């Protein structure tokens, strides 16, 4: 099963829509295998977004991502990286498709609710950035009766 990383950004916490974001992914059939809330230090945000250093949006992005906590989670599913990006929508909410998370909830290119890894290779690196292997849980779906 493939894995990807999703970051529910500080703006989603402020808007109190974390549950809606999680529900959207669960309703698509994705399995949450790791989950936690983190407050990125400026240094950690710089490290995570290092590939964008020198671009005009880098400093504002680092400032935003270290301004308040984020929820990070690892999802499992088939063709997961692409499907999660499709659900998230274009980073620019004005260009995002109808019904996508960013079309529904994002403010602009930076305050756009979620980060979604752009490939399985990026996802692997990003998952390791936030989670050790013992924080990722493999579990079986079961039906529990009342």
C-alpha cells in the first residue's frame, strides 16, 4: 500500500475545519496510519521547505508554517499521492476545481489549508521528516458491535 504525507496547515486550525479535512480523506477510503499535532520551529520549517529557498514565497511560507501548530498525518491507499492532490486541489484556490478542499476553504496560495506531497518519492522523504517508523501504525479494519 502506498503512503503520503498531508499537513493540515495553521489556517485550517484557525478556521476549525481540521475534522472536515480529515473526514474528506477518510470518506475517500484512505487509512490514517500516523497522526500528530506539531508546532514547527522556524528552523524546521526552513528545512522542510528548503527546495523553495530563494523563491519569493519562501520567507512568507516559512513564517506562516511556523506561526501556529499544524496537524501532520500519513495516509495509505492506492495511487495515494495523486488522489490526495486531486482532493486538495490547485494551490491557488481561484484555480482549484469545484468541491476540492482548497476551493472550499482556502484563502490564497499560502493560506491554502493543506500541504500534499507531490509524488511518492517526496512523500517518502516528507513522512520520514515528521515520523519515525515506530510512529506509523499498521492496523486492520474491523467491525465492532455495540
